[in-house]
């Protein structure tokens, strides 16, 4: 299985191919009991992220259970054209159901301004 710079080079070399071919060429393949091939996409993507400098921390966090997700501060437009702002973000700003906002569009930004307030919440 390729890792590090070798994996990045293989990804760049085969960028026009299918994902399955890329995983297979990088060596992330195992054989099932029935003899069929199994592509290990998860292991491949984890190795790819690690090769790009994102470490997942192999050691224990010291606490019980898994750590919670951290906010990414990124979102995307949904299939129906809506823009979703999750509960974690609204809670962080102390927003409550029923709060009303004016939407102000900037060049490459959207600002939410509470009605009756002059300061942007963005």
C-alpha cells in the first residue's frame, strides 16, 4: 500500500481514472473469504488525508468515548437552493427560534442583521 509522497504521486498520475482504479493501483485491496476483491476506500482516503498533512491522532484522547465533531465553518447550497446554517452555529450566537433577520448581500458574503439592530451577525 502506498503512503505519503508516493501515494500523492500516484493520485496525480492517475487523476483521470476511476476512483476504483486509483484505490486498486495504490494497493488498498484485500481479498474476501469467497475470493472476491474488496477495495478499502476508507483506508485509502485516510492515508491520502494523512499524506496531505491531516493527522487523525493515533493515541487515545484520555476521555471516555469519541470526541465530538468540531465546527467546520463551511457549508454548501442544498439541492433545493437553500443555504443551511446548523443548530451548533445558531446556539453559539445565542439565537433562538423565531429570531428575525435582514439578509444583506455583499460581494462574496451574506450577512444576517437582526431586525432592530445595526450590527451584523455574519
